[in-house]
């Protein structure tokens, strides 16, 4: 009788473990929606990290030829974009060329423009822009898949 009870208990435990499903993980692709999580910046010898405000949600929406930036559901910037890749010395570099229509300003919030080096690694989309000036500035916008 005891072996029968142990066998039934074992089967019950095994069947319970088999029915659990792993959490669904959406592998990110470039096109879709991305939520801004931080901005890493460098200006000369100074560096810093900027995060979105506690009650602000910034979404970057990309498709094959256009982009939009939404802040709390309101479009702040929209325009054309073009993805290009190049292979040099065995390395593949991707660049997202983002056109700013010019009617947006930093005072109104968000501006991303020009050539952005693109990298998706560990579910984080990084857009990096280096400025050719004596101060040696760089900005890295980081996004995670949304929703």
C-alpha cells in the first residue's frame, strides 16, 4: 500500500511540474515599439545618465521607413528613417538615419536626428550618436521592447 501511495504522490508532483509553462519572451526586432529607459551622455570629461520622469512614458515607434516619438501618448516627433548595414573587417555595423523635420526643438522635449549607430543586445536597443566637435560629445538612447 505504501509503494502505491508514494507512486501516486510522485505522479502528482511530476504532472504538476509538467503543466507549468515558461514565461513568454518576445525576442525584439528593430521594427515595432520601444520604451525609453535611459540616456547616457558624454560632454568632454563629464558623463551622466538621464532617466525618464516617474510619470512620463516615452515610446519610439519604428517601421521600415518612418519613426515616431510619443510622450505620454502624444506625438512629439515624427519623420523618415532609413536602416543601412555595412560589413568591414568581419564586423557588421547598422546605422539608422533619422530625419528631423526641423519643427521640433529640445525645449518641447525629444529630438533624435542624424545618423544613429544601432545595436540590439540583451533586449536593449541602443542608438548612439557621436558629435564631431572639440568637446567630444556622445549620446546613447536606450530602449526596451514595449509593451
